[in-house]
């Protein structure tokens, strides 16, 4: 009986996992060519359990003695599972113990399966769709390298920006030791980090290879919303396809204007519900219950409109605020601050992250970023994205959410590369001068040592001379 209870609990957990995958918009099951009977997920799951525990499809297989007679019991469990899925209004008495300690392990297992899932034929990430994009990324994938950790697992992608061995990648994803690059032509090389731009989380690295295929970085960063994009890896197929969803914008919290008020809708304007102490609003004299009517003579009808008008400005900018206090209208000037000034920063979990795949640890505060809906993983950041003409329009720098990823545009990338190489050249020059100075110091030490030796020999000869003169 204890064995039956154990099997029951395990199956309940497994069935719950199937339910999670079934209701998730991210889980799809692609039937292979052998699945001509069109079985659904639950039916296939049931067949596998029957084979395991001696059901109708398990011919002449003997069960261990302690499991004898469980076949019918297992079929009963699967019937309950099918009732649960088929009629959610009447779950059929299938009860799950959410406190079961194996539940966490099961969820981790299914999350891993989701990250490696096979999309359905109706999804944009299906292989048949990717095949249509092969000509689009044909040039870009030759300029892409995979950064591997010491265990041979991919940690990030990198993009060749100079044929003499210079690449850029996502800095925070680079392994601390034992990392190396693998290129699309299967060549491998260790690398060294030359420079890092912390704002963009981009590192300039150098490999000991020549004749690499470098991308062409354009100063034109025009990417219209809805433009089809493809992300390149080291394979001939793209790693993801999608569209540009939000125009490039500043994602740096510290570089956006901040007024410092809580708001709610109110007839004729926006009501102030809170004023942050020390903020621009506080210093300008705004109070709780004031009704903001206009910002810089532009009427404000909602909190979202006010937030948009302010966040588009920079800290230090001054705005004119027309507001109503009781029955009087007033106009004041307020100097915007930064959202980070004196504020605690909290990072709340993305509710879609559980089934949307892992997110980049560093996915905020970029000075400017193009948002798109390509489903990339953190270890696929650092590679190029191209439009339908095969033109590189940017490099992926973060997976930001369930349906959003970020890329640095080609124009910004060109400036970052120039900055990184310039700083590195200056560093190289300083390093070279330091080495030359060290060589000179070594020569001086050698001469000093020789001089000391000569002085010792001189003194010895003087002593010999004195002894000789005494003898005479």
C-alpha cells in the first residue's frame, strides 16, 4: 500500500507538471513524422506510463513483485488526469500536494525542458522558419563567435569588428577563467580582454587569429518599428527571428528626468498623492492634493502622460508646472532630479520569467537600446542582429523580459568601439613607455653593479700596493 501511495504522489506531481506545460503559452508539442495517429500530449504521456508499468502496450514484460498489479492502478490515475485536462470545471478529484518537497525539483526540471523546447510549426522560432532566414544571416554568422567556458559550455556570443582579431561581447557574461572563442569555421582561440565599457556592458577582446570576417558597422541606425530581424550565431541557421518593437530609447534610470510625485487621475488634470522629500517637486513647492494641469504649457490628462513628458528630459532640466490648489491656479518652475537620487533601488522578479526562459543579470540602465521580440538567451548575447537585407543593425546586449530583448544600435556601437580601441591604444602607449623605462632602469642597475665590482677590485689593488710598500 505504501508503494501505491508513493507512486500516486509521484504521478500527481508529474501530472501537475504536464498541466503547467499545457497551459503555458510557451509550451508546444511538435509531433514527429511517426505520430500519424495524431495523439495528444496526455495520450502519449499515458502510453509511456503504460509501457513503464505494464499496461496494454507492454507485451509480456514482467513487473517486479512489489509493483505487481499496478498497471490498472496507473491507468486509473491517467484517466483522472485526462478528466482534469478535459473538463477544468470538474477536475475529477485529482488533488495535488503543493507542499510535496519534490515539487521544487520537478519545476526546475520542466523549466529546463522549456528552455530547450521544440517550437510548433506555427511558431516563428520553428526550424522551417529559420531556414528561410539562412541567406539573410549568411554573412553575419561568419563574423560571429561563441565564447565557451572551461567546461565547453557556451557563455556568450561575440562579434568580429576587426579582421585582425578584435571582437566585442557582453562583458558580464564572460567567464572568469578558462574561456576561449569558437568561430563558425571551427577555429578556436583563447582571448584577452582589452577594455570594457561598463555603461553598455560591452567588452573589447582580442584573439590570436587573423583574416577574420569583420562586420560592417554603419552610422545609420534607422530601424523602423515592425522591421523583421534575425539574430546570428555560429550555425548557418539564425538563433532567433522577430521584429523591432520599440524605438531606441534611454534605459538608464540615472539619466532620466524625475519630478518626484505620486499621481492619480483627476478631473481636468493629475492629482498629486505624494511628494518625495528633497525631489524637484518638493523644492518647487508642490503639495499633496495639488492638481497638475500643464507641463510646459502642454495639457496633462493622465499620470502616464505626465510621466512620459518628464522622463523624456534629463536631470537638471527645468520645467514649468501649471497646477490648481483648492480654487487657485498657480505656475511654478521645477528642476528635475534623477530617480536614483536618494532612492532605494529594488529589482522585482519578472512574472513572465518563469516560463519565458532565463533573463540577463545585467538588463537595465543602458544609455540607449533598441527593443525587439527575438527570443534569445543570456548566453546568446553579444552576437549581431540583421535586417532582411543582411545588414547588421546592432548587437544583442540583454534578454530583458518574456517578450523583450535589447540591442545596441550600429551607430552607438561604432562610437563604443572607437572609444574602447582609443582607450586601449592609449593604455598600450603608456604600457610601452613603462616597459622602456623599466629597461632603462635595468641598464642603470647593471652599470651600478659593475661599478661596485670595479670599486671592490680597485680597493683590493690599493691594499695589495700598501702591503708591497711596507715589505720594501
